[in-house]
C-alpha cells in the first residue's frame, strides 16, 4: 500500500512548522527524513500516523483519504514514536494484549512467525516493562505497533539511546519488512541508521526537499543547514 | 468494544498493583490522625480529663445567709449535674486553683444576700484557671447565665417597687418585695416543667461522634489516594493519542481511571467498614453499601481531576493536600457549619466534602435521599468532565 501526503500545513503557536509538505512512500521503499532539532520531523510523522491533525492537506493510503477516520489510520499505519507507548507497570504480554485487542491467537501467530517473533519478544513475555532495557522496550514498541499488520511503518528516531547490537537488529528487521512489501518512513540523526533508506529527504523551513542517497555525514550536515553543496 | 474491555481490565490490574502502597499509606494516615486527635484533646482538656467541674467556694464563716444561698444555687439541677462545689477558705481555694485541682473559685463577699435584697449587688468574684479548657468555659457560661437570671428577677422586683411608689403605697413596698421574691421563685421553679427540653445538635441529624467519624472517613478517602500518586499521573501524550486511534478516547480513559481509583479506595475502606459493622459502630445495610460505593467513586473522581489539573507527581500531591484540606474545612468537616460565617455556609453545600459527608450520613441515619444521590452523581459527572477538559487544555 502506498502512503501519500499532499500539501501538509501545520502551525504551532503562530509559528508555521510545515508549509506545504509532499511525501510519498511506496511498498518496499524506505523514506528517510532528516532535519535539525525542532524543524518539525516529529510533527510530520505524527500527522502521517494520525495522532496529530494537520491544518491543511491530504493523506491517502491505498488511494483513500484516511484523515477523517481513525480506524483507517489504525489499519494502514503502524507508528513507533520516540517515547515508547507502553504501560510500564504491566508485563510485556499484557501490553501486547492491549494492542492485539485481546486476540491471543493472533499474538501467538506473530510471536511464532511475525514481527514479534523476529524482534525476539517471546522470551520476555512474562517480564514487567519497567524492568526491560531501552532496546527491549523499543523492540516491544515496534512489535506492538505492527500488531495490526499495517503496510506502512513510521518510526521516529528508532535507534535513539540504543546499543549497536539493538540498532543492527532493528535495521535487519526493517529490511525484512520492506522485502515483504511494507513501506517505511523514518527520521534519524545517524547515518548508519539511514543506510536502510532507499530515498532521503531533508525538512528545512517547513518544506521537504529530496536529497541524494549515500551522502557523507558532512554533506548531510550542509543539507540540513541549507548551505550550498559544492559537489 | 472488545478493546475497551481489555483496556478496562488492564487498568484495573495496574491499579491493583498499587494496593500494598495504599494499605501502607492508610496505616500511616490513621496513625497520624490518631496522634493529631490525641494532641488536640490534650490541648482542649489540659492534663486531666474529667467529666465534672470541681469548683471551690469561699464563703465568710459568719454569713449564714450567704452559705444558704450558695447551697441553694448548688442544688439547682443545671449546676448540680455539672459542678462539684467544695467549701474552703479563700487562700486554700486559690492554692488549689493554681495546682490545677479546681477549675474555678467562687469568692462570695460578706453581705452577698443582703446586697441582692437591697439592690447594692456586691459582686461574687469568679476565678478561672488559665488551663481550665472546656470545663472552665462551661462553668463561666453557667455563672453568666445565673447572673442574667438574677438580674431579670431583680428587674421584676424593682418594677413592682416603682409602681407601688408611684401609686403612693409606700408602706406596702416591703411586703410586695417579700411576696415577689417568694412568688418569683415559686413560679420560676414550678413553671420550668412547662418548657420542653429540645436538644439541638450543631452536627445536624447525627451525633457529634458520628459527625467526626464521617468527616474523618471522607478526608481519608481523599488523602488516601496520595500513596497511589504514581498511578494517578496522567498518561503520556503519545500513549493517549495511540489509544485514541484504537477508539479509546479521552472520556473513556478518564472514566476507567475514576473506576480504578474508586476500586482502590473501596478496597482501602472495606476493612474499616467491616470492623465498624462488626463492632456495632455502624449497621450493615443496603444504605451503607450504596453510600460506601458512591462515596468511593465520588472521591475517586475528584482525585483524578486534581491530578489531571496538576499534571505532575509533586504538583498532584501538593494540590490534593491543600485543596482537599481547605475545602474540607469550608465544607464544615473540621468545625460544624453552624460555627462558620453565613457566606461559607451558603457555599459549603457545593463542595465535594459536604456532598460526600451527606452521602455517608444516609447510611448512618438509614434514610435514602434522592437529592443527595443526585448531588453525588453530579459531583462524579462534573469531575469526570473537568478532568477531560483539563487533559484537552494541557495537551
């Protein structure tokens, strides 16, 4: 399923954060969004995921405008925010049950052969979330987000504060997800994490501009700052 | 619908994990309340707690009339039921007063009775102990009431005296005074029985002890939530927004939290209520069950609102403590409403503590009042709506 955002506008406290953003993510594709802190990356992803409403613009999934119906969002998009949306006092199993809407059968299937299984959730099912490491929580967040088997996965800085091994595991999973026909949109400040992206864009002054893939860190910094790229 | 039930189940499970904190906090709160009650009773009563008021009376040895008058006063029912008159000389009286063995001393002067008869009114000196507390104040009230009665009777005699003088019946004045003295006493004592005794409680339909038990119970319902503050913290924005995508809106989230906190408060107060029923302090009835559940949910709704308004752990604890204590005072929880200014009395009926205390009073008086039930319902609904509004404003 293809996710298309057209002419997205968002204003916070009389400050224009997004000024007509266009974005498209096709099946099997990973779109990386970079930008300086506070440029509106999280706002853009939140709008795409349906947790924040845009002031103007259209968001289509599979050709349908999904903005008016939260259920369409829940079916089409899996969203992993920076902060893990987990209930800390409960066990991993309880958290998963909530996002699986109580369907133990679907949860079991996913633990065996779905995202939850690949992300290694099985062995930690009985543990309380507040006893898990940051990496484990992030894996659990991704597994919970994908409980609806959504064709579009949106991740907001998935590797922030995680160790190298965990980042690599998440990258491997994303590649597998894309190979199965899923579309990924992610933001990150790390070049290694952005290496899975098939396309790259920079968000600057409220506008999203495509940039070349495979740029060095210095070149990416110049793009983010808006300096002229000599090469 | 299914996801709503799952969410409810998980929130209740999450709340149950806080039960040990709640019980530990409840024990602490009861210990603190006990210490405060003990200290305040000591402040009120001094070192000795006695039921009767010992009063020292110093009467001149040779003044037989004064001694008879004091004996007559001491035999009056209102005085006899409260005071123990002990006759001794002036110095001993004052020494015993200093030692705290007496709450008051009556120093009757020479010619006391003659003074009453001829209108010179040589006053009786009343000495009160500085630490006498409630007993001393009670005696002062009795002495003031006695002086008032005496002045009223004297006014009657003087009025008759003046009337006779105006009519030129100078020789009959003495006889009139003697007759009025006797008849006044005959009638005032004889007619006392015609006036019905009606006891009026400052605490309304319940006794003072019941009133304070209800007040402490309601205060405990509110402050008992402090140990579970961690549970009461508003959920992360991202969590709320994701839940909304799953069809679980702000209203349902707030309602579930009210239910969960209500369940916690019910669990915390159940042992207390069971003990009260078992020891005979309260009567187990459907009124008690309904009032208990309503009060727990009502308190839970207010507590959830306070934490939603505060938005943080420390802010929530501070706001809950100060807001609840202040409104409990204004609602007449510490001092019955009749002792508070009229403007406070008018406002009190709308305060959460007053509504919850009225709800519990239904169980004590065994009467079902729909007005009170509706007020409690409005409190729950209003707090729930405001909690949702607070979340919207904060986000």
